C-alpha cells in the first residue's frame, strides 16, 4: 500500500490555509498547518512532510531564513514551494536559488496551485522510490560481496578477498606490513577424537579470537585449519606482541565436547613483507617459518629471519 503523501502549509493566514485544505479535500493527502516559523520547525520534525508550502513573510521570521533552518532538521528531504504576494523577479530568483522546487504567487488560481503541488508530490514519490531502490541495490551488493569474500563457516575473509581487494595494498603500499600463517596443531585429532562438528566449532572460536585481539588484524581463512593474518602499519615488536597474544588467547580458551573440556594450540610463522620479492615468495617464507615451528614442538611463534639465523 502506497504511503499517503504529507503536505505542510506554513502561512500566518487562516484563510489561505483553509482555502488550500479545501482544494485538496478530495485528494488522499495528509495536511498539517503552521502559522509561524517556530511551529513550522516543530511540524517538520514531528510530521515529516513530503512537501512544504512556505510563505515568505511570517510573523516571527522570513521564509528565506526559515528555509535554511528547515533543511538543517528535515530528515525526509521535503520539497519546498515558496508562497508569496511578492511578484518581483528577483524574489523568484532568490527563492529558487536557495533550492526551492517552485515559487507560487498570491493570489493563486486553485486548479493551478493544485496541479503544481500534485506534480511535485509525484516527483517526491519518484525520488523516494529511486532512493529506496538504490539503497536496496547497495545492500544487495554488500551481501553479494560478503558471499564472495567471506568464508561461510568462520565469517573471516577468504583467499579471493586477498587476491581481489588487498593484494595490491600489500605489494605496493608504503606501510610496514607483516604476514603470518597460523595453523591449528593436531587438528586431525580434534576431528577424529571429538567430531567434525566440534572441529567446526574450534575453527569458529579461533576465528573470533583472531578478530577480537586487535583492530590491526586482518584475518583470512586460508584453507582447512590454516589462517593468514595480515598486519598493516606495525613495527617488528608490535607485530610479535599481537601474534603472541593471538597464540596465547587461543591456547587458554576452553572448548567443550559432550561436557569434556579441551584446549587447542596453534603454530605461527611470520615475517615482515619484503617488497623486493613476489607475493608468493613472501608467503613461502612465512610458510617455512610456520613449519619450522611445527618441527620445533608446536604452540610457538617463529620469525622467518630468526629461523634462518638459528637454522631451525
């Protein structure tokens, strides 16, 4: 069902207001009156009109001045028609230059006034419908992007997001960037000993921990039980602190399966992004650090450079 259009008449003359009400008596339009600027502003907030007939001369203000106050509080983007006995061209130009959609001079012909107001109300309806469609389109695009770039289980970003949205920032950006690969230790045993449903709960829980640690974390489900963590604009110590907090928070978080409590650990390899190497080569380095950590007892964080220095 279509929404009933709303018309606000702002004029200090009871006769004019009554005359306009009679013109629209057989139209499906909701009408409200205000006889001064103060009550006009109250009506704009409470009534939310679609169109305002605004007299230029009011007891407490000038219509041109009131126009700006109306626009400052109007949430419905009402169209405004100036209504006045002034007939100088510069008055008309002034009203239209402010942004009014029309300018009607008194005394007016009833049918002409009616026709022009109905045309502008139809214009307002069309604008509102277009705005609604644009909003729905944007919302649908956002949902589609979420489907395209989000992992359906964990809600984290996926590989496609990295490839299409932030890979160029990583490769060509000026920020100091750190990449980390995180792998859940003994994840096969979790699936085998508890269930695949419990394994999914673990993946979701770890994803939530990663995202909650720092606003600088961009966490990506890289595949299976492996996650890529991207940290922009961080130094060496800050990156290590964030990654270590992720590892410790995961280790200390309790999971449950059939009232049995258990804990998980993760191994993490990380390295500052080296822009003299390719993206793939950088990933290979953090992957080497990750598996050095696996060989070194798991549940640890290994810098690639430290791994090379210690020849793990």
